[in-house]
C-alpha cells in the first residue's frame, strides 16, 4: 500500500456517523428492554425508523416502532427492527469496502446467489419467541431463569442439521448470557456485541433451509498469512491467500479450520489440535504453495478445507505473492448477513513505513496497528512489529477508524532481512527458547489425549 492509497482512507465515507448513531441508539434501547418504553427509547426507535425511511423497509419499520411504543410487541415487529439495524450496518460495511477497494484499485466479485424462497422451519418459532422475551426484558432483565428457558429450544435446533448455524449461534449466546447473569449487577453491558448476536439470530430464524452456492475448484493456492482466533474452548485459524485457476482471474480466498480445546492448551500447542490438516500446516510452516484438486469454494471466497484434496507444493514466498499476485486478485463477494463492519478483513501489503506511537506511517498518512491481536502461537511480537520495514496485514475497521492486523513482517536481524509469519510454528516452534520452554512444561495436548483414551477404555 502506497501513501496515497492510505491517505484515501483518512476520512470516513459520508453518512457513516449518522447510521452508526442510529444503531447505537437502538442498542442502548435494548439494554433496558421494551416492556415499558421510555422517552429516550422512543427517540431511539424513531431515529432507527428515520434512518431507513427511504428504503423498502420504511413501512414495516415505521409500523413496528408504533406498535412497540404502545406495548404491542410481537416477533414480526421485533424482526422488522432487527432488519433495519442490519440494513444500516450493511450500508456502513458496503461504503467502507467500496472505499478500501477504490483506494487499492481492486475489483470485487458481485453477490449473485439465488434468493432463499423456502419457508423457515417450524422449529425456528421457538428461538424467535425466546429472542422476543429477551428484547422485552432487556439485557438488564436477564437472569438465569430467562436464559434456561432457551435450553430445550437450542437442544431441538442442534438435532436438526439444516438449522445448525442458528443452533450454534444461540448455544454460544446463551452460554455467554448465563456466565454474566444476573446482568442487572454488571457495571458495563456489552450492548453492541449482544445486539449483534440478537439481530443475527433473529434474522437467521426466518431463513429457510440453507443451500449455499459452491463450486469445485482445482488450482494453486498461494498463502498470504494467518489470522489466529483463540478462545478458552476453541481455536480457529484463518488462512488468507490468492487462488490461481487456469483460464480464470486470480481471486482472494480464505481457509478456516477449527478445533475444540481446553483453556490449558495455549500458545504454540494449539497447532497440535489441527494436526488433521497436515498439508495446510506444512504449507504454512515451510512457506509453500498448495495444489488443490476439486476443493469446494463458496460464493463468499471460503474454501471448505479438505486436506485430502490438497498437497503442499513448491516454495512460495508470501511477500512475493502479496507484491505480485495480490493487487490483481479479485476480492470475494460478501453475503448479505455478513455485511457488517466487524467482518471487514482485507489483506494488504505495506512497505517503507515508519512506526510511531502505535501507528504505521506512510508520508503524512497513518493507520493504527492492532498490537493486541498478535497471537502467542507464532513468532510475531510487538517489538518485532515495531522494528519491521514490510508487513502483510488485514485492513480492518472499528468505531475509531481503519486499522491493520499484522499477519507477517520483515525486519533486519543483525544484517539479514528476515521474515516472521503467524503460521511459522504450525509444525512446532522454530525459536529454540520457545521450543525449550514448551518441552520443559510438558506436552499438554498429549497428556489430555492420554487421559481421554484411558477414560474411553474404561
């Protein structure tokens, strides 16, 4: 990314502030619930209706606001409000993605999936009713009894494969609420996050059986970098790369692999949980390309990873890929429900920058660097990032503006320019000190597997 491209991201697109203010007003209204609508809540609902007044949602949202304000609350009215909130965040997402694509000179694929015309499952009525109770009670009114009321609903959803996406969302949402209940005693409520989950769940409940469009592709995958998401009970590794297919334009793609874990498995040990994806891990650790054969690819640019359909091939330097192939690769289309600023993650290459006060500077332009996002499962450190001269990162956005999340850097070690990647330790730590410390502390994954084996034999 050049200075002029970074400068093009300095100012937020027109209308973003107003849209986010309307969303925040609604989120704040959800904190105390709609059992009794106060004057500030009425103003927030009116603001939401006003923000979508020129859209196809205008009539439904206006009618919903009138009914909610008078206490006539139903799932259809709440769903209209959720749709309005999602539409506003979708408009913000689209404006920001267009700004980034224009600055970078990239041509994104258009969303062309066939609309879902199937009726929603009868089982979805249960979660809609429970989500309606949440909205009435508000986050401050959530207690263990209200959370427990969703248990049978979630259990029924989990038993239906077609509703697994909604089931997993609600399962995680209820677990989070349960861990915080009674919420009335919390000092600070994560209003934006819970409103995001509530909105997404409510809209998913109206969808029919999902049959995401996908194709089988064969070609060469050139990894760019790895974003590691770690939780106490799960780890997800997302690999961003460029896919080359004979006779077709190169495209940006993503691979996501997930494993369950316990909170004692941390740092480099998490890679052992992903051992079933040996070809992928080899390519990350050894900086190789991957030869794919009939690998499923969704319309959103996600490769549905099957390690048996991949083979680690010749050496492929991610920095060369980022410099040569990435600028011409087409970014994927974005599914309607994924059009939220929180999902923006655009791979970019930065060169020749200065690092000052937590920000990367190119000329007069600057962008914040997400130092707190560096995973402990790789060799990137704050000191290493600050001393770097080249970076592959993910362009992201939040309320404070654009930021970059480092995936890989190049910096001088003594006199040699050396590369450090989040995926360098995919086959085990390459830093002798880290490897020694891990050996000294013992192999937590091996111990847990041994204990699990003993329990199963019993």
